[in-house]
C-alpha cells in the first residue's frame, strides 16, 4: 500500500512528512495520522486515544520513556491495528504503548507494533511511503519482548 | 445591526451576534454551500438556525447565504478534485501541489479529521473530533493535530 507524504502548512510554504494512517480497533470512524519513526523501538499513541477507543489494559505495568525530548509515562496494550487503502486492507495484532502526557501532533509508529509487520520503502525524493506486509500469516508479537533490553 | 425578514419573522442581526451564536458549535458536514465564520466553514443553514432559533425547514440555503453575505461573511461553494476549493500558492510543492497544506492552514494547532483533501471537522481535542464524526455518521481517513509552529512542522520535539 502506497501513501503520499502528508502536506502540512509551514510559514509561507509547505512541509511534507511521512505520515501513515493506521486504524485502531474500537475507533472505526477515522484512521490515526501516525509518523514513521524508524529509530523508535515501540509504537506509541496518546493515552487519550486509548480512552476514546475503549482500550483496556490487562496489566498495571507502566514505564517512563523519553520521547522526542519529553518524559512520558506509557502503558502497553495488545490491540488490533489495520492499514487500508482504496482496495486493500491488512490487519495485525500489535503491542502499542499508550502514553501520557502526549504533546505531539501525530502518533508514532516504531519497530514493535509496526515496522516488524511491513517492508517499508520511503522515497523522500518522490514523497511517498510504501508498506508491504511481510507475511500473509498473522504475526503475533511476543508479549515478553515489549520491554527495552 | 441590520434587519432581515426570514420565514415571515423579523430579526436584527450583526456579525458579532452571528459569531457568538456558533462559537460553541462545531460545523456540521458541508454539502454544497458554506459560509466562513471565525475561520470555520459552516453550512449556511446551521448558522442561521443557530442565530435565529428557526427550524431549518423554514428557510432555504439560498436565503441563509443571502443574509450572511449581507452581513459581510464570505460564502462559497464546495468544490472537489484537483484545483478545487483551495487557493494554491504560486510556489506550491508537495505531493498534492500544496492543496492539502492550504486546506489545513486555517486549522493550525487544532485537531482535524480529513477525507482526501477535505477537512471534515476541526476541534480542540481528538475526543471532540471523534464525537462529531460519530454524531454525523461520517468516516475520515485520518485524524491528527495540525502542527502549530515551525519546530513541530520540521520534526523537532516540543519543549
């Protein structure tokens, strides 16, 4: 599935960013604008999104992270995500860390939760992102591997 | 203050009163026509219903547009497709030739839901955006906050 970069207004010009829209189970009215973050171990969303989608947390586990220069507290949850375009849809289970506070404009897609599931090609020159599922088989992320080593 | 007769009733209206009437209302889904009030695009009938209390069945979109344009509000027609609806700067670039950025520009700092190049709704929180989509039976492609400053547009972390 190929997505054009998101255009954003910048002072007197246009900025483009590699944003991919990911759909979260429980939130069927809209996809979530997510930035590709190839340097991030985890996929992180705002805790507000978990509340809106009615995501439950099985464990009380929380961790503090430094995200883009900010300290946030996150809780992991195994959720259903999907990537969609006009003709195709790919669903997968992922561990997403829901974080608070979340002062960012987009959600973040990292290795766990997203990049492990897709072969991603980014053309910054042509301003598109191509996400091809690595396998047609469901890939269940091991629950014990969502901690940083 | 100007006097208008709508659906047989007389109303004394001015811009401030119109702005105040819709200040707490998110714009409903646009059909063909819209009017810009405080930087937001509203269906004309929503605005007139809010400021007069009239039932929307009591007047037409054309009447609502006429009243609002006479009060100095900009009214326009929704257009779709390439080059439609949004002014494109001369130096436009990007995969949508600047049209997406220009559509988002009025909503800097706000949470938006978009479908294609169209901004369906803008609100102060993601919860408000989702509530609006659910209430109006709309489905969007994407929800995010339009970056408010050069740092976050450029990828720098907020401080």
